[in-house]
C-alpha cells in the first residue's frame, strides 16, 4: 500500500516508510521555504540541518499529532518555524559568546547560572506540547522558552499588558504540566 | 525579517522554493539513519514480547519448545501477552524466541535470572498500564527506563552472536580503522524495515569531528542507503585483491563512499564517510573481507 492524501497520517503513525516519502514529497517545499526565510543569513548547512531536524521530529513524534491534512500542514509549519527560530537564536548566542573578549574573565552571575537551559530533548518535548496551545499562548510560550524574552517584552510584541502575559503563562504552564515529563519543568 | 514577522509567517501564502530529488533523498536518509539507533532485538524485547505458535524458523523444534516453555514460565500464556501487545507486527515475534534462547545460552545463570526477571517486571508494568488505560507515572517511567538500561548492558554481551544468527552471511568487523577513529556504536544495529529479510548490520566510527559507517547486507538486498548511494555524482568501478569495488564521491553532499561485493559469501559492505580518502576506505573494507 502507498501513502496518499487520505491515509498518510495513519501510515505515518504506524511508521510506514512510504508515509515518510509522502511527507517529504508534499511538505519539504514548505519546510525549506520557512527555514530559508528565517535562517537566510546563516550557512546553507544550518538550513539543511534544520530541515533534517524538522522531519526527524515529525517522524518520531507522529503519534502525538491529532487532526486532518490541513492540521498537519499547520503542525509541520509550526514545528519548522520554531525550530528555525530556535536555531537562529542559538547561533546568534554562540556568535555573541565568541566575540565577547571579557566573558572568559567574568564569573557567571546568579542570573546566568539560574537561567533554565533547555536541553535538546526538553526543547523538543516542550515544542510539541506548545503546538497544542492556542495561537496567542503558543506565541507567548515560544517567546518565553525559546527566545527567552522577558514578560514585558513579550507583552510589547503582542500588544498585551504584562499582567495578561503573566496570567497566560501561569494558565498555560498548568495545562502543559498535565504531561508528566513537563510537570517538573513547569511546576 | 524581524522576529515579529517570523512569528506571523502565513504558511498558506508562501511562494514555495523548489526541492530537488537529491535534497529529498538526503532528508530521508537522515531520518532513517537516526531511526535505526535502536537494535532490533531491543525493540522486540521491549515492545514485542509475543510469541507466535507458528514461528517459522524453529517451528516444531526442540528449541522452539524450550523457548516457548521459558516464555510461558516468565510471562504467562502467549494469549495473555497478545492482549498486552495487540498492535505488534507479527514478523517481529519470531525473533523473540531466538532472542530468549541466545540470552539463556550466553549469559551466566545469575545474569539470565536477573535479565529474565527484569523483562518480566517490564511486561507486568506494561500490562498494568494497559489495564488501567493510562500512561506511566513518573515513578513507573523512571523504572521502565532503568530496566531498559540494565537490559541493554546484558544484551551487549551477546549482541554480535545474536546478529550472526539472524543473518546468512558472516558478519565482518574491520581490523583496520583509520587513526583517531573509534567505534561509537558498540552494538550491532539492524534496520527495522528489513524484518523478514536478512538484516543489515551497521557499525559506526567517529573521530569526534567526522564519522563513517559500514553497512553489511545480503548481496541482493537494498536498504535506505540506496537513496543516498544513487545521489553520488561520481562513480568508479574496479577490482582490487580479487574483489569488486565501487568508489563514489559527491561534492554536493561532501561525502565519499565505497562498496565491496563478496559474491561467494553472498554479501556486500557499503562504507559512507564524511572525510576519508579512497585509500583509507579501501584499507577498512579490505580488512573486513580479507579473512
């Protein structure tokens, strides 16, 4: 049996290789376009690695996806967008570190040592959970945990009050904490 | 593009970039390669503890009887196990009898007792979760992870022996490895998609920056490597020390590769490298086939 628009989601969840072929054929132009837009000033290898990472995440986590073809496009689009943004931020931070002459001489401040560093697995886990939130909450969580922006800056970007951002983060954390693996992170 | 614009990308109204067949092949290769990090016997042991009465390999033999009896003893009836693992593909079940037998044969009595008790505990947790229709809680998840890690230590003791029993060709390991490279995967991996055929045995080496892998498989067999193999732009076939070699090179992928075929033993080995010279690849492959 081959994957088609009607059955690829089911076959993907069953880890059928033809479903992987199908999503690469159908969605790689979208993934490549989004990744290239966000990472346009980075190296070609960074864009390629980002694309690889998106398809690996989708393949390994397909069981978590719920919805139809239209939802799938939205899902893979979101994963690409946030993975590309994440990669951009990490690369930018690396460049900043490399260019900081004084950094090596400084001891880390309490703020630096306390800052939560998301490991790769955690980032994936959180990204997939965040994809289930509604649009505004999702953006707030991405800005908070992927872009590491302060709540006041998030509020400014989204045209919300800081209190509204605080509340939405609080409610969102409670919701995401129903996932046992994320409980420790958020509560 | 500003961050705000990134956040607001409208995925339905983008002018999409073109994607070449080579790019698609590269992504597929990457995903499938990552997927294979789990050796097949581990997958079976964890996920597919079901025994099918008509296992093709040992059907009706004393080994089958012994394995069946052992499994009944450890996990209760096979019907019970079928209920616990209702979705497992049948082809994988046949491997499990062999797995248990090999474990019994190659572990000490004490090791096997520990090993089988851990498996039993794993199945019991799975059965409980299924009965209560829920995901594992934190404590259960931690224990399952712990069990998996200990099982892996035991399984590494007989992984090569097990792999050898699953394939019809002699498994080869290089006696020559380029300076600075070490084997990074200590186990022998079999691609899950090869179930029902001779599995592919993969070894991976790295020097910290670059890596290379060897994939040994039946002579007529194909696997996901072919997608990558077909995308090398340059190819050269030649004979060396009585063996048929193919050397491939790709500037686009920044990789080189080499395949040696051993017709009398019905296998071939494909080497894919980030950064190895033709000479080095020949030495590695010759050290595998010249025995």
